[in-house]
């Protein structure tokens, strides 16, 4: 769950000799490059996600093999702690000394229930054991088939060679070949791939259709379904960009930590509402069973998938998983850090970042350029910049590998892409404008919900005291007074009835941005969607570009809520 940049930092500090002890899970054996003299294992048993079991010989040798610094040490030291109950019994025996009577009265501690015990014999057996053989895990994916098709030469012969010249069993090889044929048929049916009447100059008999973008790819098992499902969306709908995101997210692997955190938050809010409505405890508990994490377009996608599956029998029913992580992050107008804090995901930051990276890649590569509206392009640019500003290593390494101008003989090293750090946040103007829109929209939502204290806290937290001539941040009373004046213009309206927060209200047409009014600053006006459509009231704000670059995040503060 650790962000890659933290892991890189641990590597750098350890290599500089500044860390004496590093604590980690057994993945330390493969996930980090540090010089280690001594490896200490607190146990020879582990919980593998489904059950408690002893370490396998391969796992033990992988971890123990880290002991000893290459080029410095001729050997390393491996220490394994005895089980806690064995240590306690040993201490009790020492305390009893040579007194036989005390030794007989000792009540030896037993292993905890469910604990898989181990001993010196277990340790010695693992030392002498030969690591278990590796099991092949070859999978045929849409991305693999597309990559082979785009190589020079006959793709059918190349794929047959790939699926037969490997370490899989004959039965598995036959299954892989059937899967490859089924995927090819689905790509032909979807219009992604076409048969050539004659082999081209490079010997290809198949080709990816020319109207797809250069980096087009289908990285998920359900990417082809996503491509088909996009046809069901209305490009003119105000929710179209977010609906495209929801289609793509439904095909990505679940990050259970995020989904369960969203469910926990949703159930907490539901309980508060039900208590306020006077619903009894037993009924509340029954109703809570139906509260889950957000699943946009669930009915539409489920119906489309039910139609799609019969012609793609290798797909499992549970493969489709509607969820809202990117969409939730965008709709709440949060930064990465705010999202992590809101859902208390500090121990899963790395998992969240990897999911966002996968979503960004899928949106860039799977959605055809012809289906990308300007607002969707803005959203994709925002997501990419959010990932880069959080930790650019994953995207930098991927983009370096996919860069057609890169020297293929030059290796891509994590340190190379980490050295320069993230670019200034204002360098990507398109993504920066989306950050401004999101920040202004967050203020609109808080204002519509009459959360004046939160508005004041938001301004105080992000306020730059020397940022232009904006003065002090707007306080709670100032927000409340201006809101009262707004409400007086529309008697009988309040809350979200007074200030619209629907898709139209969030549209780019209600945001004005002047990038040339003052050097180093942007002046912003967020027009409020009032009941009569007058659009007289607006939130005025100022963006400090230099402060944003220095902070690595948007520095914006509202200067007024007033009638234009």
C-alpha cells in the first residue's frame, strides 16, 4: 500500500547508509533494492490472505537471500524468532531456575487458536529444502493479441509459436490457443481488427483499423466490452464524460480497500439519516444491507453485459464490476490527499494510486479519439496530472516505455524518471484549468448545502497571505451574510433549490477565467445556477500561479460572493 516515491526514498536512504533498520512484510524480499546485512524473520508462518500457513521454501529463500550486501559482504546473517508462546515458556523456565518443584508447577502457554506452529526443525527443513518449481502463469489478453497483430510478420504464426513454445502443459496450451481464437473473433466482430485481402509489405495478414489512435490498446479482459458499451452513451448528455469514466471503471480490477471504505462511509451517512427520520434499530440494520459503494450505470451495464457474454463465453459473470473511484474523486473535487483522508485510506495509498494510474491508461488507450469530447479530454488530462503530482514514477516509466522516440536499447530505470521530480503543476495548463474548475465547484456545493463553516475552513487552509490583493480569507460570517443576500433575491428558495448543483450547473459555460488580467495570477468567476436562470450571482476567486508551483497543488482563494 506504500506509494512508490516512499519506497524509492527508503532505497536511497538505505543505500546512503542512513537507515539502520527497515521493517516490512515478506514482500521486502522482491519489492525494494537495499543493502542488507541481517534479515530477521519474526515468524515462519504467515497469513496469505485466505489462511494461516508456513512459509514455502521459495518464500523463505527469497527473503533470507537478501542477507549480505553484494560487493561488501561474503556472507549474511538470518535470524528467525521463535513463536511468542515458546519464548514465554523459555523465560518462565529460566525464572524457575534449577528448582524442580517450580519447574513442575509451570503452566506452559499454548499456541494461540488458529496459529500454525513451527520449531527449530521447521527452520532447518526450510534451510535444506529446494525451492518449489515455478508454475507458468501465461495468459492471453486482448492487449497481447493486438500487440502481436501490430508486429511485422504473420500474426497467426507468431501467436501460435508464442502459445506452443512455452512451459505450459499441453492441455493448458490448447486452452490458451482456443482463448486467442475467441479474442481474435471478438476483435474482428467489434471492428477493432480487420483481415487483409493480401499480406502487406511486412507479411501481416491482419491489421488494427486505421481510425484508432496510435496508442490504442485493450489492457483489461473487458476492454472490448467497454468499447462496445461506449456506443450506448449519448455524447450530448451533460454527464457523458463521467459516464465514459464509469464504463471504463467497471472493467478495471477492484481495489477492495477503497470500495469497502466507500461502503463504510455510505452506511455511516445512511445511519445518520435514518436516525434523524426516527427509523427503529432493527429496520435500520435491515435497510443497511442494501447500502453499498456507488455503482454508476449498474443497470445499463448489467443489461449490456448479459447480451455480450453469450458470444464471449470465456468471460465470467463476476468480471463486470461497476464502481466509482475516479468519478467519486472528480465529483467531490478532491485532491489525492483529501480523498485518502476522507476515506481513511492512509495504509492503501499505493493501491489507490495504482488504480488511478490504470484508469488513466485505460481512458487514454481504450476510448477511441472519436468518442473523446473536449470535456472528457479535460478530465483525462486532470487525472493524469493528479497521478503525476502525487507520484510520477508509474506514469513516467510507462510513458518512457511507450515513447516511439526512445532508444530501445536504453533501459528504463526508476531512478532516471524519479530524479527530476514532477513538473510544475501549472505546466499542463489544460489539467490545471480542470483543477481550478473542480476547486470552484467544491465551493458551489458547500454553499448550496449551507456549510459556511466548511467554506471558511477551506479558505483558511489554502489561503496564501501574500497572494495578490485578495486580503484575508472569507470567514464563516461573510459567507453566511452573502448567502442571505442571495436568498433574498429568490424568496421561498434555499439550499440546492436556490443554487443548482446538477450537471448543467457544473458545465464549463458557467465558469469564466481571465488568465491575462494580472501577471502571475488568474481571476476566476464561478456563475451560480439560480432558480430563475438569471446567472447574476457568482463566486469570485484568485489563483496564484507561482504559489501553486511552489506548493505542488492549486493555490486558490475566494475573494467574494456577490452579484455581478
